[in-house]
C-alpha cells in the first residue's frame, strides 16, 4: 500500500509518500513548498490558495497512491458562504486582533477549562471568533485541514483532534459543546460533524484529474500525528513535538481537568485512538527562526560556535509577534541585568538554553499534574535535527532524550492511513543527560 501524507507546518508544507517495507515505514519527500504569514493591510493571513496549489503539485508528483491524509497546525479556520465559497483568506494566529480578548471574554477561563480542557491562549479559535467580522455571513466553519479536504473531496466535516484546539469541544465526551456555543452566540450548525482519525472523508473530485483516490481523516492536528509517530517502546514516555512551537506533554487515557492543571495552563487536546494529548505550548524554535531570518545566516556554523555556554536566558512569552528578534532578545537580557549577547552564536545559545529550561519546566509540571513518571523524552519534528538543543534538553530534564523521526507528523499521518501503529521509521539518536547548573538558570527564568 502506498499513501500520500500532506503535512503543513507554520513555515513549510510537504507531500510525502509512505510505504511499508519489511515492517518498516519508508517515507519519501516528493514536494516541499513555502508557507508563512502574508500581511494585507493591518492583518496577517495564511495564503491558503497557495497551500492548496502546493498540495495539488505534490499529489501529482507522488504518482498513484491508495489514499491521502492531511495534517496542519490548530486553531485557525476558513469560513464558507452558503454556496460553499471561501469568505477571505484565513487569518494567521499570530495576528494581533485577539489581543486582550481572553481577559474580557463573557465565559470565565476556569469554566472554559473545566468544559474543554484547553490551555488559555489568546489565539484560540473561540477568541478569534469573538472578533471575526465575517462571522455573520458564514454558513460553515472548517479548520485548515478540513477546508483543504473539502476542496479535494467536496465533503464537509471536522476531524476531532484539530477540533479539540478550538475551545468549543467537550473534552470528556469528544463532542461539540453546543450549549457553550449557544451561550457565546455561535450557531452550532456552523461546525461540521465530527470525524475520528481513520475514517474516510471522501474521494478526490473528478476535476482534479488524479482519479477517485480516497482522502482519509488522520490526526489532522500535526501534534496528534506526531505523537502517533513517536517510536516509544513503553508507556512511560514524554514527547516534545519541536518545530516553530514545542509541544511538551504526555499521552493519557483521560483528561486532567484539576484546578492545578488549569492554573498551570496545560491543554487536554484529543489524540488518535481515543487518547488525550496532555501538553503545554512552549514558544519553540520560533525565536531562532526569526533570528536567522534577520541575520540571513546558516544555522550549522552558529550551533558549533554556540557550544560554549553564555549564561543568559529569556522568557519566550514576550516574543510571540514577528519583529527584530535579535534586538528584542538583547533588550530583554539588558532589562533583566543579564549579560547581553553581542554575537549571533551567543544569541543562539541564549535561545537554546531558554528553550531547554522551558522543556524542563513543562515536563516536570506534566508529570506532577498527571501523576506519571517518565523514563525517556522523545523529540520529534524539525527540532530533532538540532543536536545541541536535544543534548541541552536531556541535561535540563535529567532523563535521556531520543531524537527522531524528524518528519514525525508525516510518519503518524501515514501510519493512520496504513492502519498500523508502532512501525519503525528512520534512525533515532539517544542523548544521555550530563547534568549541570540548571537550577540556577531556571530560577532566573521562571
């Protein structure tokens, strides 16, 4: 069986072909294309039509396949009119339109958490809809993977792992919280019927010209697919899906909805096979990506130069918006009385130490709140390529880190389509903890 895994990240999309060979999943990248924010006036948007075009080009490059699955980031959506037309390009979650909405929302954050289990983040779908000017004209809301699947098949629906990032889904029942929707003035008919991963969405429409290939619902939130792709050998593992964001967490059988969990701002997002992804969003490699964009420098030489500790750490929460990241990091170090990085390598080490500490803090909180110990942390996604970050994470967390597969979301996407779990894909690298003075650094950052 040969499947096409469409995996859309915040900076690029790719189409990969997956095949099982001797109990091993072999992935081949057939097409990669750019993705990122597009500013139009005072709004940041996704170029959704370019993404759709990239998917079509990738599917044509893939050749004959037995099925197709799509995963992407969460929270963002497209709105359709009554005749199925898209009402404007989807707004990017880094847009500033939701600033302050969460603090003035008519339903208290504690109640929202008790119902939906979702970490309070200003860009959650529920807050985006509170300031959505096109809502009155919309007949249907589709999350990004569901929108693209609709264009491919003509079928409307909502895959459950991505739907769980909206703040509008009852995490206990794995169903839309229609009473919450009505309470905040949302028509439940706006939201499609829920689909579980592994279910068939439909077939490619004839005008696409690739034949009636089935499109299958996978874990359409990329982290849900990435967790499926974790090569864990026992349940005592944690994962870090590391890219633009780091999603640090555990795979559980039930949500954790305690007041302590709410205060710690952990999310209970739904996973494949009835699981719950208990995790916290950490800023991730966004800071490094923005610095590289400012410097226009390659990363490998900087990582070599960053092997020497610098001694400054920053709190990433203030760096959510795009901008001159190196200058903002230097200003934050100066403001907090720390050494100010003066070279790109020093800035890189500051970012990586800060991220390793954020991983440590999130992991320890997850274990305490869920009452689970772990023996290993699996790092999947693009961050698995960053050997210095993986070693620093092992040092900070005090447990071994296993890095890989790099294309974790595409692996999980393909495995759901193939109907198998736990198949090996690619090589992993193990990093043993070496210790170090992380307590003093952690006290400075948190």
